[in-house]
C-alpha cells in the first residue's frame, strides 16, 4: 500500500481495492445481510411481529429459508459464477416482493428503503456478475 489511503467510494466499479474488486465487497455485503436477516426470520420475535404486521406471517419461514439459500448460492458463486448470478436474481425478485408488500400496507419511504436498496443491490450483482 505504500502508506496511501484508498477510498472505496472514490473507485469506479471494476477497480481493485486491496486485491478485490468493488463488486466483491458488494457481494459480501449482500451475503452477510441475507444470512443475518434470513436467519432472524427463524428465531427473532421482532421478525415474527413484522411479518404479522405485513399480513404475511405464514410466509416468514419460507422467506427466511429463501434468503439463507440465496446467500449460500451467492457465496457458491465465487466458484460457480452462474449460481451466484442466479441467486442474486432470485434475491432481487424476493426483495421486489418485499417492496410491493410494504407499498401495499402503506409503509413509509424510510421503512420501504431497505427492501428497495437490497433489491437494487441484488439486481446489480445479478446483472454485472462475478
């Protein structure tokens, strides 16, 4: 590094930072997030209450499983890129459904934003690939 500071936000996509491309950091962000939130669907009372509020409580376990499987598929994408892209596309579709549900129950923009951001992030990863 020779003592120079590298700001990730100043890099163009496709640039290397510490031997990784920016997309790799985005993939890891997505994988970790979906593992955490998907896992929380199984155990967290807060998530149980949220799915009740959404009116889709019966789908909570399925959505959690899809999030965990999608994250695992994205992780496997480092060895099988097509699987990572397919998994990212599936997560983008899942988050699109999340955005639609939040709009349907008239959540605020602030409440809808996480699903929208993860939809866009997953869609970007599916589009750009590994």
